[in-house]
C-alpha cells in the first residue's frame, strides 16, 4: 500500500529536525549505467570532464550497467521503506540500459510509480517497454530545432530519432505523459521560438525551457574556502559552453515573446527569469543566489550502478554515503554524512556558494534529473 505524507508534516520535520527525517524520500533517482551515447557540449559527461562532481556522479561508478538483481533489491527496499516515492530512471542514459523494460515491469508489479529521463536517441527501440502503463512520465531532452540540437549533441540525426520516437510512443496503448525539456545555452538563444513551433505538432504534456545549471571556477573557489574540506565543489557545465557569452537582450526578448504566445501545451520557463536585469544576475553574477533554499537534500536520493548512495542527485556534491547492498535504504537516508549536508544547508540559510545555479535551489520545478520525471520536471542536460 502506498503511504503518503502531508507536505506540511514533511516540511516541519525538515525545518525542526534535519538530523533525523521521520519520512522517506519523495524521489529515488537511479544511475543505471555509467556511460552516455551522446557528447553534449553543455554537459560534463559529454565534454569528457569526469573528474567534476557532476561528471563523477554520473560516470564514476565502476559497474558499467546496474545488474537487474541489484535493481530488484532497490525496488524491494523502496516498497519496504518509501512505497509512495517516485522512482526516476535518469542517469546516465537509461534507454541504453538493456534491462530497462524488465525493470519498469518489476517496478509496476511492486506498485512503484516510475519515470524515465532520456536524450531520445534510442526511443524507437523501447516503445513497448515504455508503454502499457509501465512508465508514468517520460522526459525527453531536446536543445532546439534539428540543426541546433544536432550541433549541441554532436550527433547528426539525433533530433530526428528523438522526434520519431515521441510520435511513435504517443500512439501506443498506455503511453506515458511526454514532456520535452530544453537547456538554454548561448548556442540556442534565438532558436527557442522556432523550437516551440516545431514542438507544437507533437503530443506533449509540457515543454520546459531551463536556464542551464552550472558552477563556475570562481563559485567553486569561493565555496571551497568555507566548505571544501567536507563538501568539495568543482566547476561544472562550463567547459565548451560559457554562460557569460549568452546574448541577454536577445534572450530576454525571446522569452518575453514566448510568454505572450499561446501554445498547445504549457511552457515552463525555469526559473522564471525573463527580464534583462534578472538574466544579468543569473548569468553574469552566479555568486548571487536566485533561489531560496535546497529542499531536495531532504527529499531525494540517488543510487548508482554500483549500489552506492549519492546525495540528492547527480548535480550535488560527491561523497560516500554507503552501499544499498550493505545498508538499508532507511539507514542510508539518515546517514550521518547526509544529515551533515542537511545541517550545513540549514545553517547557511538554505544554499551554499556552489548551489546558487543548481536546479534544486531554484525554487521548484526544474529538473536535474529525476525531477523532470514528475510534473515538476530533471531536466536533464
């Protein structure tokens, strides 16, 4: 039986007793493999920067693909401890994981709600796996119209394959709700309106335009001066793209025009920053917090293909918590290292210097990963 917790009770527990959460996670995010089949220029994995927090969280596991026996163990642990939690297949590219169909079926048999975040390259191979009610939400990452997307993903034909997969999946019985998320970079500013026009012909539940998550070298240095001994930060998502190069006037005009336009689906701009001053703060002054606080540290947990628990999701700090093969999910959830992160965030007012441009601190819906699964949206680069 699914057990739900009133949001006010959960928020009260997080505020008054961050050291000991009485309720389990709302999301369990899985890193089912440690490789990707695209080379996206705004992603540490795509640019070969596997030593960063984000890159290492996604591809640092020793096991290339999670064994299905380990997945069964995780699913059983969720049923025992947090049966109402959302199960997100998010990292690194779940449709490149051979047992994805079997895993979705297992989750369904155990009453777990599942979602998948994907780059869409392999969608047409997994239509039956994702249909028939097995997957509740599907989030597909696209970066603009076809030539823009293929340039950013560095894979000709990747846009066409993703769109063909969306069209085919939508016709299957019991198809999931399908959403598309686009990470804003200097490479697709000016192409966002044409992109939305193209998306308008697809059967989508929503489209998200996401101000990209990043950590600059200056942010990491400022963070590490205070917190580096226990919560080391690294630059992230700034190696082949540069947030400082975005034409902010052009982006502001484009986003404001999008807000005035009616589309056949809701358009989420996350965070909702559309004026030149707001965008100036976000992209030129990343040390200035935009969000209020990270709540995901008390609501999400990631498990990689080795069975190692990682705090929150792939964008968070990289430090060992424990292995679900050796410790219960409940023990991992209230592990001292994770409790220390929650206490530190609480004492700092909700955000640390390296958290100011992470989806978890931006006030709600944008995804890093698994959040793109549910109507909130992880994103996913």
